[in-house]
C-alpha cells in the first residue's frame, strides 16, 4: 500500500520524481486547458458574445475564476517595491495598478492587478502564479505584511469576499450611467469610485478593454444578484450580452495581454526554496505544457517582462528583485511580442484533417479557443529556422481569424511579414492530445494590441 510519504507534497518533490520540469509538464496526468468555472460555456452564442464588446456592450463575469490575495499592513507598498518591477510612486488609495513580477534572473513570473482599497489594505487580483509569488515573499519579507488567499472556484466552490464583473463596449458608459443611482463619479483611468446600484454600495474601476470607456464593478458577495439583475434589466435596449466561458477565453487576444505565460519558477537553485513552498496540488504543479516547440531546457519556454511588453512599466530608478538581470536583458533584447494572424485556409485544412483523416490527422483546432494545454508553445519558423514561438491563441469573431501571441525575433516582427507556425504535438504523453502529425500553418505578423491597431481602425 502506498503511504502518504510516497505522495509528493511540494512542487519541488514532484519535479524530482518526474525527472525535471519539461518531463513533468509534458507528462501524463497533467491538466489540459484551463476551464473557466462558475459560468456556462455560452449564454447565447460565443460569436455574438465576442462581438458585443466591440459593437454594443458586454458583461464579463470574473467572480469565479479570478483569484484574490488580500494584503494587510502599514508597509504594503514598500514591500511590493522590493519584488515588483513597476513604479509605485505615486500609488494612492482608490487607485489600481498592474504589478509585474520577475525572477532573480529576469524572467517573467507573472502579473496581476492591484487595488489599493485602504491605507493598510490592498487586493491582488489575477492568476494564481503571481499571487502565490507575492504571498511567499510577504511571509518571508520581514515587512509585517499579512497575506490571505481568497481561492477561485477552480479550487473551492464557496462564497467569496466580493463578486466582480466588467461592463465593456461602446455603449458601456451609457448603461452604467443609467444603472447607477445618482450621478456617475468622475474618476480617471484605473481609478476606483464608490457607486450605488439597486440599493447596494459597490465600487467601480474605470478602464476599457475595447478602446472605449468601461468599468469593473465589485462589491459584497451577497449583493451580486441584485446588481447583476439591474444591469440585465436596463441593458436590453443597449444590446447587452452576458459573456460565457468560451467567449471570455478570447478576450486577451485582441488586447495583446499575455494571460498565461509559463511562470519562470521551474529552474535554478535560487528558485528551489520557492518550489519547496509551492504545493504539489497547485496549478503550477498540475499544469501542462503543450505545442510543437521541443526543448529540453525549461528556460526556452519562458519570456521576460521586456518581451512581454512591460518595459514602459519598469522603474529603473530603484532596486527590485531581478533588476540586474533585467537591465542586461533590456540592453540585449532579441525578441518581441507580436500578433500572429493564422491563415484561414490552413486552419480549415487542419480542422478538416483532424476530423476526416484517420491515418495522419492534424491536432484538432477547437474554436474559439484551440488551447489544449495550460501553457502553449508552438514553434514559429522563417525559412525552416525557428525564430520564436506562439503562445496563447483563439479565434476572434471581431477579427474573423485565429490569432495568437508570438514571441519572435525582432528582425522579423514587421507587420505583414509571412512566417510559418508548426501546429501539433506528435507523440504527446497526455491523453487529451491524441494521435496527430505536425502541420504547417502560414501566419502573418500584425501589431499588438491587435484591437487598437487593426480592428478599431478597419472599415468594417
């Protein structure tokens, strides 16, 4: 009988048992693509739900899949300044800010959004990779900061501290103005104001994902149904659509944000104490790495904050974890982030092969999200030479194409450049992949963010 002593309890133990990070993440038993909890795949149909944030107004639910870390103490901002690359001066109460986190050697660990609620209280909202990194350092910083994790519904389906959803699209401002009781507070971009809706006091973050004013609303968990119903009742005349899990998975594609870069935690002795802290039952330990890029070194699957597009956020005037390595990376940058537009005919041919070619099928391209692993890494080539890789991908009903985020050689990043993406993962050890052969898919370089640079300016 197997005892508990034989079951790994930490990420580091799991890596040792698997024989290394690539062996673990590409091995059997790892999860497939991330599944958004708490909401149906579609409320109506995913094509119209995607078009809603471009043409009318969309309600995007975040109450169930976004993790939250609650930081408390009088020294929160000085603590964060030691581990985050970005500027915190100024960072007043009732402001939000993106936090970007780097490893000791300058790779990207993750990013999240900070909500400065009170002088001694701050929310960190996002994927668990960044939140776990912040929590680990809070517990070991000596700054007197406490950190409490509010798990998302992928971990436990239970009431949470707050509900959270976004109202986005060209008619979002009209809708929010009507639903709010009294005048809408005048708050600047990424600022938080107090509003009252359906008799409930909640907060609204001002921002926009589609190039127009939008809002992220949050408040006590028990108040969510009344607030949501108020938006649905008023939203009919504005063309409001609730966005299901399928459409939500495509939101990052048009904005240029990398939602799931592989966190740079699996390598090196300096990361070992953190891996010994991370649970063997975490997403970091159970996530899967998929795609045609075949490398033995896990570092070849990482990106750094400069490649990910965060150079403008870096505060070079102070010290922070990983600063020295990041300076060197910034001075010797060879890759950059682009949008890759997949060739429609090649996509259709791959789908046709996956469905109707029993001998040598292509890996299936599911729509709207072809992701079949937690972290994707497909080789991108020019003239038969690998010049980077493709990460997160989805079909954009606004663009009318499959798009992906590419991290590629700067020399080939000019919009309009024709490249080749290798699609598939022959010989995969994961059951959800199945038998497949590599397929070449032509891909054209486009700007990032794609929405602001291409869709918004197109005559459609």
